[in-house]
């Protein structure tokens, strides 16, 4: 502030004494401010700003544009980390951003999500991270009017409280969420027309099918039987096949791989070994396709106004989809595949996945 105050005085031809008299303080106080030996009382800032005809932000040498640019850089770097699954580096990034801009709700939101992602993936220190998520999420609700940031905070608070074992608080925040018939996306569709309206309609349909398929496949509990899990996961698969009849799954190739591995595991638990092996072969096909998938434009009729850009995708691990499938199949704690580990079809899938993993590390 000291340089800004001195510059403003010189530009206006104002002496320290004149400014001091206007503010009802001593000239020595103004001199200390300009030497950087102190700062004005916060109540004086509006008077100083009005005296020079500037905003308080300008007086404090604060540029909103500069902050926006800095936050945008953090967001772009965060997307890069999420794209490669480096969630620990992403968390470190937002910790630095928070140290620089502790009162910017966009930064608070970035740190909140980074903490939540690491807490979900890494059990060590997860409760402490979730407590910070709760603190940051409640700050956003107190301080921000941005509906996107508030919606994200509500989601994070619900997840964090639920994982902390506080179902009552989790439901409290869950009830704050908007209904599916009044989302901002859906309301926009009632206004937009032409190509923009068509593109946003397709995006909304894709998002809704994403939500429904993921819910069907993964919102299950330990009491669900293998048969029930297969039914719900096959429902998820069929939804995606209905949306992408041309086979242009884009990002959803990795979902298909995950869904088929889930089907395979539960088929094996029911001793349907041939069907389990068929599902594993399908999982590998989709995993290979996703790992080699580049940018593309969708051709299926319900999404043909949309594009897939791999750089805009996110994940919470650094491994490839093929490596994830290999880990699911070979981990010793997974007993579902014990009966088919010696089957030549199972061994062929493992061998191919190992070869892909080895080639990727060369």
C-alpha cells in the first residue's frame, strides 16, 4: 500500500499534511504508512479511497483481474493433475493456492475437493482431512452466493459427514440439494433454442445417464446379493449401450471396463465361470480401448453435437485402466476368481494385461 499511497498523492498534488487534515490524524501517521511502518485503521480505508477517487481494492494495490488470472492458472494445473490421477500433487497445489488466497471461495472449493478426494482414496489421515473438508464447506455456504460453489460444498459436506459416521448431518446437507426437476441445467433447456439448445440438451442427457448408470452400479450395500449386483450393473451397461449405439463411448469406455469387471466378479461368486470369463474379456477390451482413446467427436444420434477431449477428464489414480483391471483380477484378497485362476482363458487375459502394463513402463 505504501507505494500506491505515495503515487496517488503525487498524482493529485496532495501533501501528507493535507491528507492528514482530511482524515483527522497526524502527518506523522501518513508518513509511517508511506514508509511501510504501519497501515491505516480499516475504518479509514473508505475515506482515503474516496479522497483519491479510487476503490479500496485499488488503494490496497489489489487487482481482481490478477487474482482471477492466478486462480485460473491453479484451476488449469489442477485439471492437469486430475487428468493423470496425481491427487497428492493436486492437494499440494491447492494448499499453496489457499496460502496465497485464503479468502477466495474458488480456492476454498478447490482445496475442499482435493482433501475429499485424497481422504476417499488414502485411509491414512482421512478423518482429519474430512474435518477440514467440513470446515471449508461450511465457509463456502457462509460466504459465497455462487450456486455452483454452494452446490459443490453441499455435496462435499454430505459425503464427508457420511464417511465420518454422522448420518444425521449428512442427511441435513443432502436435503439442501436441489431436486432433479429444478436443476440449473434443466431450467436452461427451457430457454435455449437452436444448436446451443440441442448441444446442452445432449449434454444434460449424457449427464443424467451417467448419474443413473453410476448410481445403479455402485449404490449398493453389503446386503445385496451377487445376483442383485449383476442385475443393477447390467442395467448400467445397457443404459450406456443405449446412449452410444455407435460404440463411441469416449470417456465411458473406462466405465464399461469397470462395470464388466464388477459383473465378472459376481458371476464368479455364483460359479458362473464361463460367463465371468466372458465379462472379463469384455472388461479388457473396453480398458484397452479407453487407454488408447484420443480426442473425438461423438456420432451416436443422441450425443452427436458433443466432443470428447481426454485432457478434460479426471481420475483419482495414476495407473491406467488396464493396470486397474489387472490389479482387480490378481489381488490376493479378491477370492472371487480363485476357482478360475488356472483357466487358460483367465491366464491369457492376465498375460495380455501384464504385457500392456510392461510396455507402458518402458
